[in-house]
C-alpha cells in the first residue's frame, strides 16, 4: 500500500477534471489527479466547441450575448425545472472561462451553429489538432493544452489508476483510496476531493435503471468513453458518503440520422434520408412531426422518444430519389435555409451506399422493391403507412400541410414508385446529466441539503442544468463541464484556507 498527501484530489482527468486541476494548482494547492484510463481529456477529446457568453472572443467577432439573455433563454427552455442559481452562476462565469482558456493557450477558430433557430451564437469552436491516426474532436486540442498546463504547475497524474472509495471522517472528506494497474492500493490524505467522472453514459445498466433508455436500442449516446468509460463511478462513491441524489437525464440533443448510430459510413453519405421532402413515420406508419424542423434536433428527438419503441423512419420512393439525383438536391444550396449544410452522396448510386453500410454492420438502412417488403424489413405497419401516404398525397395536391404545417415548398407526392427507401432515426444525447446533488458553489449536498465539507462534484456527474432536453444554446454541456471544474477548484481553495 502506498500513501500520499495532497491538498486536493481530482477524480478523473477529463473535461471537468483538467480545468479543476489547473485552477487548484495555479491557486497554490498541491494536486493529485487519478484517471482510470491511459490518457487524459475524457469526452472532451471527442467534442468540438465550448459554450460561453460575453467572452472577449465573442466581442471581437461582433457577438454580444449577455449572461442575462442566455439565462432567460435557458430557463424558459427548461421551464424552470432546473437549479436556477447554478444556471445563473454558469452563464455569469462562462465567458470568463473562454478568456481563461485562451490565457492557458487554447485557440478558437470561430463559432458553431446553434441548436434551434433564432438563438444567439454561444459555441466557441476550438482550433483543432493537426490530422493524426485517430479521429479526435477539435476540442482535443484544448484537453492537450490543459494537461500540459497542469503538469507545468506540478499536478501529479496517475493514469490507469481508478479511485475506488472516498474517505469521510468526522463528517468531512479526508481523502480517497485508489488502485493502480498492478492492484496496489493508494491511500491519499486530502483536504478536498473533486468528483469529475463524467456520468453514466457507458453503463446501460445504470441508464436503464435511472433514465429508462438503453444505448443502441432506443437511444444513441455520443460521448460514453468506450469500454472503460463513463459508468457512474463518481456518482456511486458520492452516494456512498451520503451525497443526495438528483434525477439523471439523457438530455436529448439530436435525432441521429443514418448511419450516425452505428458503423457504416458518415451522415454525409446518406443526406437523402435527412431531407425535408421525405415522410417521417413511426412503427404504426403514421406521421408524427413536421419533417422540415430537422434543424431543431432536440425537438425531433423528443417526439421520437414518445413513439412506440422510440422508433422513427424517414421514407421516400424511387420518384423522389430520382428528383434528388436530377436536381442534386442533397448538395449545398447556398446560404439560405437550414438544409444548406448538407452534402451530396458518396457514390452516384445510393443503393451502393446502403449495401456498403450494411456490409460494415449498419442495420438501420433499408431498401425494397415494394412497400410490403419495406414494411417487413422495418416493422412499420403497412396499413398505417398506406393510409398516411394517401393523406399526405392529398396535402401535397392541395399545396398545404394542414396537419403538421410543413413548408409547402417541401411537399412532393409519394408516388409509390420503386425502389423504396427507409432509414431509422434515433434520439441522441451527448451524455447523461445529473446524479449528485450540489449547490451553486458545486459543493456536494447531503439528502438533507447540508454541505458535505470538502466534497465537490462537477461536469456531467452534477449537471443539474437540464431535464429531458439539451438547452437551445449550443456548447453549454462542454461549457458547464469546464466552468464547473474551475468553480469547484476556486471554492475548494477557499475551503482549505478556512480550515487551516
């Protein structure tokens, strides 16, 4: 058994843990970071942009979003079923987080598009790493910068060394027990512990128990960390020392088109399935959404989540496919409209795309010579689909969708000309949110809402800013992780000073 002493222990070297470690060390604390994987960065290595409002970078590019504006949008979007003070603290500090990242050496290249229309630009795109052998998100560059900065400040990293237990004595947190790769226990006496383990997205058992979803069955989770990923370690350990719990949500952020939810290519190869001319139906064969709200991802994801088996399909026939081919409808269409971002097919023949994807293991693309065969493949109810097509064609003939009010320019009749195509869409989430009850200072609270001295939780483990839907302000998930890491370290430094 090994024994160490530190002022602050950070559990996990990911998106929230790294800024916590840097901030704590810069404040004069001795810091040890334990990470169960063999590298730092966590889910941040897969992301692209970081949310923030009122940053210097925004002002320099003519984007003048205020914390008040962002706060009001966020609270309206969540119907105030969130921790309002925590949301306020985040937006008031999120701009300075972007400034702070730039001070550490992180560079930004521009802004990402927002989720939902008419929202201010809040997602700062990280200037990415040079191309390498592994596919990483642009924010991996930020994780690399923070790791180096932490090491330069004297932070001690122990990789492949998961924390197994948080120690609590006399009502306060006094350290942790970790285990190295060889199975040796490491005991650390510490004055404060910051939990930053990233949620439960890689544990289908916990997801099903606490959220009702199963990854790959009725939801697709983007950031789950692989085999040794996000399985709720920190949440479990916090609960074991008396932390209160909050609801855990899969805050829906996307309706994922083929083949995002699995192997077989990229979404750009299958643009035809995302176009608003198609019909979107459930397993009953019924339309349930306006097909031209595709840019508002969380809205469509929520409608999918209440359908039978949480299943949705876009369908089109050979006539519409011919229209796509002849008009190059899936190519960029200028700067007007939410569909201008989409690119054309990888191959000239969409059938080849589908066959290739299925050969690679993707099972949610379908094509058939008849509607009967298509319904057999997908499980869609044929009689319901035929009724929907009849109703839809009448709307196209009238030139107005009086059911879901799709823009009339996207109304094209379904002529039942083979071949017939379908692609299943999944509700998607970046990660889980919530689990550990905290206050606006990121201090962990007991079930009686009393502070557990010396214990802090950040990032997805304690993200009580969302319910069933990701906010309409892009980048806030990453922004909260990094900002809350800074907040926890700053408050832990004050706590340590108070107990000297």
